């Protein structure tokens, strides 16, 4: 018969604690910046989100869009660049297509490809997520018919 020492129990407790800590770190890592939820631990299910961006009612090509969640718990920010006829498809900064359902503030990122006649008329409020009042909503299940209309006048509209 062998005599048990306290060291084997201590090793088991230490090993258990290490295992629990490792599992906890792995679970937190699943919501990391590169993973689903953008570091917020949110579900990775993204809804398709696309539509048309216009300026004073006319489609704009080569416009770089940035959408910032109104509620930070909604998900991560989204980006897109408009193509022909102002069409865009939203996606995450790490290349995944779509976005979490919710409301987003819409801003324009600086771009040298946009027609200078248009870029000179874009109000500064559209370039800052703390100043813009243009809101777009991605519904549950997504949408292929989002409309974002930037206005040259100081009055802006919320769109859905």
C-alpha cells in the first residue's frame, strides 16, 4: 500500500484550475476581433445587406461607406464601396459579407475616386459618426433594398 501525499491532490487542483482557465480563454477567444461578433462575443450570424447609395437622389459610384452601430451591442462596424448605379454590399472589416441586424449611423470615408463636383458638396457631418444623423436599419433576415441618400443641404433623412 502506498501512502498518498498532498502533492498529488495539489497537482490535480492546479491542473483543474489550469484546464478551467484555458477553456475560459478559448471561449472568450471565439468572440475575438477576427471572429464572429467582432470581439463582442456576439453570434456570428450576419444578415445580407445591400442597396443603393445616392447623393441628392442620384446614384454615386466609388463612394466609401462606413456604418457604425447606434447601439454598440448591436455588432461591429460595416464598410462598403459603391459600384455602378450606386449599388453596394455591406460587409465587415475582416471581409465577411453582411451585418448584424440593427440601426447604424452612416458616414462617408474620404475617397479620391469620387467625382470632385460631388465630394466638394458633401457636408462634413457625413464624415463623422458623432455628427451624422443619417441612419440605416438592417432588418432581421437582411435586405437587398437598403437606401442611403446623402443630401447636400444641411437637412438629412433617416432611411430604412
